[in-house]
């Protein structure tokens, strides 16, 4: 099943229909790499159809996120970014506080941590929406860090 077919099935299951606007927005997302802002999506959409406003882009991104086809990430600058994950599923984002690079990691890499946290605190992490700040390998090497400080902002492991 394609991403488009899945989106159509999910829309129909909720009593919605595939509008030309939704179809255009999904097609535009397929042509974009990595994390993108709403404004970037809207700018590309405007090249296809000037009548689609930014609120339609927001609403469609919200639907796509609800259906698990899009992931929303806050990279720390106050602006949400979106990524089409399609049918391959969501992933954890590692966000470098040094250079701003965003790296994707499959959720199963974090599974042991999530299970440990649940056992200790009864808290279930939404791995499909998890973004972790830190420092990439290049920034660690260029700053001569042996490891990222564990006491940063009072964040600690269990």
C-alpha cells in the first residue's frame, strides 16, 4: 500500500475525503527531503496552486501527523519542522545543539531506555515523537569534549 492509499483509507475511515488540496500537499511533501517548516511547504504548494493558504497546509499536516505519516519536531528554535515518514514509520530525532544537524534513529535503539523508564516510573515514552538534544560526533570532536555533560539543565537518567 502506498502512502497516498493509506492517507485516503484513513480519511475515508473518519468520514473525510481526499481533496485536491490535500493531494497537492502530500505530493509536495514527497518531493521534500528531511525536516521542513510549514512556510517551506506552503511556498512549494503555492507553485502548484496559488489558492491553497497556509491554514490548509497546517490542517493537512495535522491530519498527516495524526495518521502517523508525518512527524513533527521542535529543534529548539521555537519553530516546528515536519518530516514525511510515510509508511516506514516514525523515528527518534537527535538534534545537535552545536551545529543544528538533525539525525534520525530508529525507535528500537531507544527501546531499552523506554522499558527501563516505564519499569522505574510507570511512564511510557512516545518514541514516535521523541527528539533528543545533544552534540553530534563532529561537534564533540571539534570542541574536544570527551562526552556531553550529564548535568546539563538537570537532566539525568534513571
